[in-house]
């Protein structure tokens, strides 16, 4: 049962990601990107990372995607025309060189993964032997909060400063330049 | 039982789709979508490995950091795309060839 749902989420993610890159209409592709992100959040759940899945939905679907749609609508003057006549071609033809490069990289990586899976890293086998892997009944959010405030306090603060910088930078870049 | 290999294969598929989008698309927003797909596959890898590390929770913690950094990069990238559009009236990266005006 678990495997069936995992494969369903994986097929949903890969299939809609393929559609995202092959649709001609950018608005449709952006809305399909929603589905990819939701399916990826579902896959995170199978790795027992519930908080990461919720954060993915909150930040990506609530923030990033809305920003992208805003930018698309502000930047594309042919948006309405693009939405109206899609009858000519639904899918765009794949670009041959890029396709070869991406498929070649996929082949190399899959070969590497299949070769790798016989010798699992030492720390993974050690943690499985000691039983210190994350179990479905664990309280992840509690533990994550404690880790953020104790062990990972320096990266946490650095990320918050970085986020402030990015916010100020984005506001500065997108302001109207009147006195020039 | 879902093994590590399942996660790795799914995430490498998503990564290659994102790579294709970055290489082939003629629209800066779709290139940004491709970068987001690649970051998301990296996050899936972090989370899948982090499942075997209960002492440090390193995978999940750094997956959260990666999501936050991706959101920040998207905000700055879209601001740059908008100001480029205001100047050039296009967001096709092939047409943007000048470094200064």
C-alpha cells in the first residue's frame, strides 16, 4: 500500500514536471508547477519529514508561485493573446541539444545510483544497527525546534540576516526610478 | 518499505527535467522554474538521507534552510527580471546582450 502511494506521487511529480517543461503556454506551465510542488511535498512525507512538507507548501505555493505568477503577468504583454489562441500548438518541440544533455546526465546519474546502492555509507548502516533512525511515531517538530535553537543557532541567524538582505535587495531592485 | 534508491531515482529525474528547462527555455521565468525544480530535487535528497540521522536531524534542518534560500533567490531573481523587462521590453535571455546602457 505504502509503495503504491509513493509511486503515485512520484509519477504525478515526474509527469507534471515533464508537462511543465513541454507546454507552450507559460501560464498553464506555471499552474502545473503547483501540482509538481504538491507532489514533492507528498514525497517528503514518505521520508518522514512532515514539517519540511508543510513548509514546502507554505513557502512555495503560498509565496514563490504567487510571486512568479505576478512577475509573469507584469512582464508578458502578450499574456492575453497567449491565453486565447493555444490551438496552433499545444506542446513545444523539444530542443535537441538540451534534450541530449539532460537525458545523458540522467543516464549517468541513474547508473551511478545503481552502482552505489550495494555499498551503503558506513554511518547509515551504523545508525540502522543502533536503531537511531527517525521512526514514524517520533515527534519531529519538537526535535526540530530544539535543534534550531541549540545546535544550529548560528546557521539560523545567518539565514535570517540573509533573508533580510534579500528582501531589501528585491525591494530596491523593483522600485520605480523617477529621478534620473 | 521504500528504500533510499527510490528517492534518489525520483529526485534525479526531477533534476534532469529542471536541467532541460534551464537549457531549453526562452523565457526567464521558465528558467527560474527549472532552477526551482533542481533545488526541490536536492531538498528531496537531503530529506531522504536525513531519515537515517536521528541524532543531529541534519537533513531536515538543512532542507528547511535550502527552501528558505530558494525563496529568497526567487524574490531577487523576479525583481531583476521585472527591471530587465522595464528596460528591454522582453524577458528572452537571448535578446539581453548589453551589460550597460
